[in-house]
């Protein structure tokens, strides 16, 4: 697409159709990457690739039955040891170490269906305040929220709340049966109403069709404003889960297509190249960055699954000429 055919810089759409998104996704790969890279450079600094760190602050025992997740209490064959909520001081020490290693965003995940008000939720609020006092963005994923809980997280200074849709609405019940798509959307509405940034994306490789991937992006791209960040994950199969014997790994070009399509339909969102990155070569990751991905999760683990080593990420970003950015708070459109 020529520059003359590109939309104006302030023309952010919220009226995409699934058919339009599918046509973008399925186009010739080189054209798709070029279009995404052009849009990316219009709305973002291509040298700004944020490093975010992710810590499991409460592990295992989750009552949800997500087919991909090792932390579900339904999947006892994973052998994952349950761990209670970590002490606030321990979490803040981890955050300080992540900052020292170059991360500007610290994400905390607790394996709950929904947090209960009381000492543990109060501890999470203290973690949020502590991370923000370090000058970092703070993100949490705790499951579903009430209006009151969203408001308290906002008061504590939470930058963003992660609550992924996983897949399109038509395939969702093939992956999770203990909650509905509408449950997910309701929590996103509460987060947005509280003034917290939204971090919401999905996973490819769950057995879904391309249409389901387009349908998920359709839901996200038609939110106004768009999510401030959109994680794109590839299934990392975990033995003992229903999806632990996935037939084939996700092809790297499928990740490139998803990153590029997300960038085109959500030009200002931070597209986060997330789980499954360990299976991508340096060249595949670079192509994702060219196509508009502008964040990675940094550190040896993503909750309970392996992630590329920090030194490998440092080397790759250095070779690409990407500097370590100062913290920049996510902002709504």
C-alpha cells in the first residue's frame, strides 16, 4: 500500500468486520508485513520495544478449566506444585531486579478465578503501589473483578489489567467451560470504567480456525478505545493439560501474520510478542518486530513456562539497534 493510500495519522477505526480482518490476515505475507510496518512507523517509534517482566505471585490451584493451563486444579497430571501468595517484600525485590535488568513494566499473575476481598487482595494492592514507587508500569492478572476491586486497583496506581480473550467467541467454549466470553468482556468493561489500561490478547494454536483468530481481533479492534496492549501468544503445550499433546507447533509465519494484523487494525496498541517466543528463531522474532510487535516478556520464565534467556534477548535487541527505553505509562487513545 502506498503512503497516499494510508489512513491519516488520527484515523483510528473501531468498525472493522471479521471479513476485513480475515482478508488482511490472509494477504500475501510480504505485502502484509510491509503494510503493517508502514502503519507501525506512522504511529509508533520502531526502536521502542518494551521489555516487561512477568511473575507468578500465586501459583496453581485455579478452579477454572482452561485447556492450555498448567495452573488449573482440573489438570492434576501436570505435577505443578501449588504456592500461596508470595510476600509483598519478595515480589518487590523481584520487581527491583527486573528493573535493574532493563524491564520497564512488571506484571504479576495470581491463579484465581476472582480475588476475594481481604488480606490477600490488600497485599496485591501493596505490591502495585510498591512497583509504581520503583518507577515501573504495574500490571496484574487476577481473574474476574468486581467494580469495587477495579476501583481499588486504580486507586493503588495500577497501570494495566491483563485479561485475555484467548480466542474468538465462537471457539471459546472449546477451550474453557467454567466461565463465558461474556464474563471476560464484563471484567474488561469494569477495568476500563475504573480508568485502568487494558491488556488483552489471545493464544493461537488451540485448535481454532483462522476465522476464530480474526474474530478475536475483531472483538478487540472494535473496542473504543483499543486495548493499550495486545499480547499475541502461541500455545506452549504443557504435559498433563488437554492441549498438552497439540498436533503441531505454531508455524512462525502464523505469529508474524497475527502481529501484523493486530498492528494494522490497532495502530497505537502495544503488540506484545508473548508466550511461545522460545520456539521462534531470532529471524522470526525480528520479522515480528518489523510487522509491528513492540514488546517482549523478559526473563527466563513466563508464569510456569520457559522463556528465552535474558542474555539472548539482550544480544538480539542490541544487534537490532534497539535501546533500553525509559518507562512510559500506557495511555488510552
